[in-house]
C-alpha cells in the first residue's frame, strides 16, 4: 500500500472473463467498469461507427430493465451515475453508486451487455441521435480540429477515422450487422470487469460467476495495425470556416502502451504543456498573450501513439502561434535542469495519487491495463519508473521523437496560407 492506495486482485473465470478489484475501505462508493475490446480499429471502412453505435444501444433497454427510463432510474434513482464511451480500442460501460446499491448496479450493467433488447424501433431512434451527435462534433471547430489532426497523422486507416463514423456509414449499419458485431466483440474472453471501492474481491467474483455462467467466449475480430503514411515531410491540413478563432493542433508520433520510454514522455509532456506552469502556457499565454487555451497531451495505443499541442488563437496570430510552439518543441531537445524535471515529476505523481482516491478512476486504471496490456501495474511500480527518469532521458527522447519530417499541423478557422504554414514547420 502507498499512501492509502490499495493493491489490486485478479481472477479469471471459467468463461475467460477477467475480474479485477481494488478494496478501498475508506470510501462510501463502489465503481464498476466493464471494458470491451470494441472500437474503430476493429471496423472496416464500411462499418465505421458501428462500435460507437452499439455503445448507445444497451441504454435503450435490457431483459430486466426493458426501457431507457428503467435503466437510468435503476442507477440514478439510487443517486448513482452511469455512462459509456468508445475509443479506437476500447468501449467501456461504467457506473458509480453508494455501497448499498452495488449489487443492483452490477446486475444492471451485466444485463445491459449480455441481454440488450436491441428493439428495431429504438435502434432507429438512436441512429438519429447519433447522427445529431456527429453533426454537433463537425459544427464545433475545437472538436473538428481533433479529427483533422488524426486524419493527418494516420491517413486512410482506422486510426485516423472518426470513432463515431460518418452520418452516411451510421445510416447504412443494419440490424443484423449490429447483432453480429455485438456477438463477436461483447463476449467474456474479450472483456474485463473492474470494480473498485468498499467491496471484497471474493464477493465480486462470486456474483460474476453466478451472473455470467451462460455467457460464452467467442473468437473476436482482430484490430487493424497502424500503417506508415508514406509522407516524407511535414503535412498541413486546413479546413476553412468562419469563426472568431483559428484552432490549431500540432502533432508528432508518440509511443505505444508497451514502450518503456513512455514514462519519460509523460514527464516531457508535463514540462511542455500540461498545466499552468508548463513551457507552452508560460510562453504563449503569459508572455506573448497569443492564446487563452494552450496545452499538450499524449496518447498511447497498442502499436503507436501521439503527442498533440492544441491552442485557439485570433486568426491573424496563427503564424505567430505556430512559430512559438515550434520554438518550445525545439527547446525540449536541450537538456532540462534537474529542478524543472523534479517539478514535473511531483506534478505527475501528485495527480496520480489524487486519482487513486476516486473509485471510478481506480476501476478505469485497472480495467484499461488488463484489457489492453493483460497486466496490472501497481501504483508503486509507476512511481518507481517515474522516479527513474533523468534529464538526459527527456532530452534524448525529444531528439528521437521531434523530427521535422514527422510534423503534422491541422487548422480549423478562417486563416489559410498552407504554403506559409508548411514553411514554419521546421526543427
């Protein structure tokens, strides 16, 4: 145990369902997260968005809770919260309830996934809802630039597609396709149940053994590996639209989930653009007044990753913002002072330990690791790896990753000038 953070327990049931728990005796809550290997990387171009479509449907009713109102009231009526999300490699359904309502919450989530009604009339209603969700995304420049940078990073492949698909692909997904895909992917061999809170591991395992004994494993679909984009230099994607800001995303390839240098990348990202004392924030906002919102983030996937810098600026300041970001990227290749690295380390460790106080965050931590990496690292292991990072590790990694030919820039707003912007992408 580290500062009150509880260790994890794991059991694999006879149907290959993986169960991971964390006993958090100090909490009054229990969080349940069911992770399923479903997402855009499992989809053909014609079925783009099917994973996200299916994520919506269990909430429309199951055998025990046959309407959307029945499902929501079962959790919200007890003061709980529930939701779901879909990404490229994972779909997760979660709920957080007070300890006395744990068994009901688990029953609701399991019934939603194992026995969804998939009523054709409700499916058609939800199809319209999803298409409205997609239109909302396309109408929001800050959302749209996220999609555009993915297309620039990973063109013509699943990694670069919108997880939600398009209005046309969603319109073409049929009832039989939904059932077939859900049968293949929503099976116990392709799922993890993670539970964190004031709960005993044996109780969770016993309940799941009884509830899932008829849930049979299947052969799941394979995910699409990332392919090289073939570009030999920087790439700029611009989408012109009338708006008060230009929204910029500048990206570089990152690291996969299994890359041992991802801990150095985590600290590099903190130093560069995570928080109000980061280099990007201090330079672009505090010193140059170029942006209100500026930050960097990293993403890790099974075989690839990315680092993305985002900022929103007045259109006439677009070029200045790109220059300023490039200066900060270039500066990361120089060895940082020990003091700056230690500050970043304490920031990262503090955020990690604070997350571990929340049962939902702990359930997510366990479930995602178990599904995507088939492992369960303790908090102590992560702390040890972060503590081992040196200033030389960070600068060497920046030199390795920050290569001019790998730069990708996406801009959504009224500002054009693709040739000029391409010329600014120099390291």
